[in-house]
C-alpha cells in the first residue's frame, strides 16, 4: 500500500524490533500496529517517546493502526503518545490522504 502511495517503508515484525529500528533510523512517520507481538504498539510508542526525550531527538509522527474504533482505544493511543489514528481494514485512499498531509514532499519516491 505504501509503495502504491509513493512512499518507501521498512517493516518490523514486532514492537520491540520497531523500537530498535527507530533507534537506528530517522523516520518521518511510524505506522504503529497497536496489537503487535512481543511489545504491543502502545508500549513501543511509550518507549520511543521516552528515548526521544532522553536523547533530545525530534518527535517522530506515530500513526496508530487498530481494528478497534472505541473511544477507550483512542484515549489509550493518545496516552501512549500516538499522533494520529486509523482503523483497520486500511483503505488505500485513507492512508494516502493521511501520509500526503503529514509527509514532506521530498519524502515521496
């Protein structure tokens, strides 16, 4: 989907690997699945935010991806430090519109 939208991406198979990948790269946006194994998206986001503060790094935009559209889940995303919220199943136009609105033009392939 991201390639169809004109963006490059890396994939992390779980939250812990996502945190590690973020430590080794300067991402513009992270699409964070809330229900990942090993370390869920909420915990991974909290860890990324903690490391940003400790290392005085710029805040990366984190977009929550979840199958649940309940207010409690949205609140949990906000509390973890996520910036945007998209529900699954993902629609190409929804993800494209969101990324186009938050990504710098030079990031498009």
